[in-house]
C-alpha cells in the first residue's frame, strides 16, 4: 500500500474532493451552497486520507459513498436510492478517469514502480485524473445550470 504524504492531501486529495463533490451535487441536483460545498469537499478528502491506509483497496470508497449518501439525504433532501445511484455513477466516472490514466501510462512504457516510491511523481500523475474528473463535474454542473436557466422541460424528448 502506498505511503501517503501530507502534501498529497493538499495537492491532489482536497482538489479531488472538490471535483468529486461538485460532480455528485450536480448530478443529484443539490444546490451548491458555498459553506456546505467547502465543508463536504474537505471532509471527503480528509476522511479518504485518514482511512485509506487502514482498509483494503476499495473499502474506503464504500465508506465515503455512505457518507455522501447521508449528506445528500440530510441536506440535499433526495432519496436514498437516488443518492446511492448518483454516488455510484460518480465513482464510476472517477475510476474511469484513473483507469484511462493508467492505460496511458502503460502505453507510454512508464515505470509504474515509481508510483510506489516517489510521492512527487505520484502527485503529478494524480493531476491527470483530477482534471478529467473536474472537467466532467463542470460539464454536468453548467449543463444542468443552462437547462434550468432556459426552463427546458425534463419531459421533452
């Protein structure tokens, strides 16, 4: 398991938290209030940073999904089923971004052992899926915002 460094939390963890929460809130139609958005994003990143070293791969995602569902149900006032569905979609998108990064690294004959030993390289490479996730989150946010502003009916085919 990777030895996490504190600067990774600030360099990629917290920004990834902001990107993930933006995507989740946008999909779930939760109004993005500045205070809730900032607190949720930082809490998401810190919680992931704290539990990732102590649980098996993927278990931290399930724990974080449960936290996101609770936040969506409590503050977003959406159903549990919808929030779980949106959470799973968000994780699918996040993992697809990371998977595409690893495919690209493999195709470019990158030495993957550097990811185990060099936190700076791991952080720099972490920017690739981070920016992809942020791009998807912003695209969903502005698409839904544009639809809402133009008053487009959801029932229109």
